């Protein structure tokens, strides 16, 4: 029986992708939780304020720059072509059909884990795919013994895309907070300036 490669899906708006995203993805692959991580670009989240959200093409370009040359981290743009509103279960099901020799696991922060029971077909996601949960400040995981859920403690940096956007708007140098090439892309295209 063939061994399936396990792909971790880390979804987000990546507005912009930053060093924390890359550190988490690298940790999960190097410590053996998954074989690869696909950074899955999400279109605009209807629950979030669209102000300041760059177009999909800009965010995809930054993800492509960030993952260029990465051995086990790749960009996934499948959600950009899916009907909206889209649900995570639809993404997982489509990827499973498209790549039958791969096994997919969802990667989410503990902030999303706290509301995971409200996600569409949450139980099926746990049962059929599995969920890797990483800690987010202020969102403790009360019960880490849930079937289909794996709690990890990665080496990370407490950084957010919001902090990066705010710093860029204030003229601060974000070279070391972003993957190589991403800050140059932002500066060259005058992104996130107020």
C-alpha cells in the first residue's frame, strides 16, 4: 500500500505573508508533523474588514516570492477560483479529489480552534482530514485531547500581518519581519502606505 504524502494547509489572507507564517510552516515540516505546507491564499473573508486588503493578485505575488526556493513550503491559490462564499471543507474535498495520492490536514491557530465547532462540517474535517492547532497569544486551548486534533508548540515569532501593515504605513523598515524579497516588492509597489 503506497504511503501518502501529508500536506498541511495553512490558509489566510496573507496581507502580507510574514516571517511568522514561514517559521510555522518550516517548523511543521522539519519536526515531521507534515511533509509539506501549502500556504493557501483565501479571498476576502466576509467576517473581516476589507479596508487595507490588497487585491488577490498582489497577495499571491508576495506568497510566490516568499515560497520561491522553499523546499517544503508552496503556494496554493485554489480558493481564488472556487465559488464564494467558500468553506474550508469544500477546499479540502476539492484538493483530496484533485490529488488522490496526498493526505491533507488543516492548520489553524488556537483563536480559530476556539470557534471551530461553528465551522461548516467541523466534525467531518476532524474525522476525514485532521486539524493541527498552534497557539496564538490570548487563546489558550483548554482540551488538547480531541480526536482528529493535534496541538503543537512551534518555535514562532509573535507577529501579525496587521502589525506589519501598520509599521509599513508609519515608514518603519520591515526587512527582517518578512520573507526575503517580499519587503522589496511592497516598497517597489508602494503598498500599505496611507
